[in-house]
C-alpha cells in the first residue's frame, strides 16, 4: 500500500499529493482542514512531539488498512504558526470503492482529532489560549471502537 505520513511547516499542494496516489484506485476521498476565520483569530500555532506523532498516525493508518482494502493513504499535517484560511491537514485515501475510501478517511480524521499528539494555541489581538479537546470529537472517534 502506498503510504505518506508527513509533519512539517511547509504548505502542501493538494493536486501534487493526489497525483502520487495509486492511479488504479476506483475512489479517492480527501479531507482538507483549514484554520478557521472566526472570533478574531489572528494565528493558530501547532506543536507536536516529533517521532511520537508520526508513529501514532502510522498506527492508525495500519488500523484503517486492516479494516478496509486500501491502496493508498496520504496524511500531511502542518505545524508552526498559521493564519486563518491556511490549510492545516490533508487526509487522502485511495481504495477500489467509494464506501471504503469515505469510511477510512473519516476514521483517520476522527483519530487525528483525538489521538495524535498535536497541541494548538490560538491567538487573538488580546489573548492566547490553548485549544481544549472537544467531547464531540471524542464521541465521533468512539463510534469506531470494535
């Protein structure tokens, strides 16, 4: 299975990344997450634990590949200081059929939101605050438990 897991500060090009997935896939599903432009947000700083972050993401990619017959997975997650509208994360899943590709993409995003070791610090003109875990994200990930 084609697999890319990349953490870094550089922007990514969605078209370039999709072109690297297996051409024979019947379905490719993508999710791109961007910094929200809300409540006066000026920047979002993302930190991670190098090495651990990639291993944790790889563990969930392995789990997705056990659950669904996938031909490729690309996960790119940015770190550093980003501005509203900038892309943070790309999850792209290739499979023979759309149902498997959609399910695996959603599974991977749910686990990225709840299990991958990233920390987010929001900054507005007047304050900085760490983003706390959301119970809705935990509930979404819980549905995938066997």
